[in-house]
């Protein structure tokens, strides 16, 4: 059996004609830069997450960069985030000449450990970027409480978490600004790169909308030095079709996650693997279903040889990346992030998986541990 980590073809087949019609209509209009489709998607995403505003941008990475710019982060400032995330979270900070200051994660849900925040703050701290990793929200209540007291901004990196909830509120309204990615492998993925920033703050929304078009509100009049980062109309057309089905896909992912829990328990594998830990305050949308496993790299190649696609998100924490040597972090500084990087393995979770496929994944893992 062959089970890729993610198979977008089945999803596409289920809505092919609707997507092609939306693309065709956009081509017939010949309006590709901003315009009504982008506005429609912004409104739809704002309604979906429950935010007052949403601004379409070119990628999740740019969403992070623009959110930091809107908060006025500049050279010499410090921004707190986690080292166990996709590079873009920290890269956006560095692009502005600011310094990423890393905070270790909690071992249970892989998200920022708020108990470590306060001691990492200095007079230069401007913002905190918690990441809702794998589709489960960080502990925003604690993070917001500290941020409010210390008067620093909070940017949710919600790139993996559209539709995720904490205490009944969706990612996108849990900080000052939130950043989404529509990279194809996210739960809501376009046919290329795209992103969005949501906020309840009108001034911040206006600032993002200005910064994404080279800092101008009125054409050829530049109030700030922005960038070119627009969500293009073709992506908006595709995403408008897909957004209608997002909850149904999330439900499928959650159903598969629950089934994995049953199957791993029945296979008596819980001494070799650790299942994702669900925080009772959270609604997890399982952009990834990430295990901690023994003999990770051997298991991974065994699964590959037997047709099961997996991925390690993420094998090298950011504080140990070559490009961050000058930050001066050494191995051992963030033990939870370093341990997670050695133990995690994400397995297929997309909604279209059949029960037979889920059983095959678990049986193959069980077969590996019988031999090892
Ligand atoms: C995908 C992702 C990003 C970047 O999004 P792009 O659209 O690929 O630029 C940022 N942060 C996290 C946590 C992500 O998963």
C-alpha cells in the first residue's frame, strides 16, 4: 500500500469543476491584483475566524513580516518566539534587523512555555510570537496576560492553525494580530503561495494594507517603506472555493486522529510512541498528527520502504541553525525543543484517508517495533 504524507489529488477531484470555473472567471476578468475576489476572501476569512479585519498578503512568511512591521518592530528590538517551529517565524524577526529571543516549548503540546517568558524579557522586548504548532493553539491566556502587563504586542503564528480554537475562540483573534498561510500543505491551501493577517484593531489592519503595497494608501504617495506582498486574485478564487469545505476537512482530520488513538492503543504501542496531547481548552485541527517515537530515523525509513510517507517537523531547532550562530546559543539551551527535534514524526492525517489506510499505517509501525 502506498500512503503519502499528504495527497491533495483526491481533494482536488472532489471540487475540480468548481475550481476551474472560478479560475476561468478570474482569467476572463483579467484583474489579478487585489480587487473583488481578494476582498471577498478577506471578508470570508474574517467571518470565519471572527475577526473585525483580514488583509490578504503573498504568504504566511510575509504575513509575519508585515505584522511585525505594523507593530513598529525595528533594528535592535527583541521579539520572543520558540525555536521549535518553521524557520519563517524567526526569519521575519531577523529580516527587520530585530533579534529573535527564543523561549523553550512545553513537552506535552510542543507550544511556547509561558512560564519561561517573563525572565526572557528586557527593555528591548517589543513583541511575542507564539506558534500554534501542528494545529493546536498555544496557551494564549497566559501569554496575553504577561504581554499586557509588560506592554508588548502579541502576534499569533497561526499558519498551521486555521479553524483551531482556544476556549471557544478561533485562532486569529487570540492576540493583537494573527498570521495565516495558504501554502498548499496547510489545512486551507491554495495553488501556490498566499497568506493573510487578521486583527480586531482597525489601525493595525490599515497599516498592513498600506505596507503590503509599498507603504502607500494613495497611489505613488508613500507614507512608509513597505514591501510588495499582495494575495493574488487567482489564489483568492481557489481559496474561496476551498474555504467552504474547510470545516468538513478538519472534521475528517479529527476523526482520523481519534481513530489513530484507538488503533495505537489496540496495537499496544503506547510504550514505544507518545500520541499528541490534547489540551482540554483547545480545539485541535490536526494540520499534522505528530508522534514522539523511539528509534525515529529507523522507523521513518522502515515506513518509507513500506510505502508510508512521513516527515520530521522539525529536525533542527532554530537556535542551532548555522544562520543563527551569531545569536550565541549553544546545544542544551532549549532541552525540550532539542528533544522534540530528535523524537517527532508526523504521519498521514488528511481527511480522505480510508480506515484501511489508517490501519495499515499502525500495523506497519507495530511491525517495525516487533523487530526493534
Ligand atoms: C507554513 C508556515 C509559515 C510560513 O508560511 P508560508 O506561507 O510558507 O510563507 C510560518 N510559520 C509556520 C509555523 C508555518 O507552518
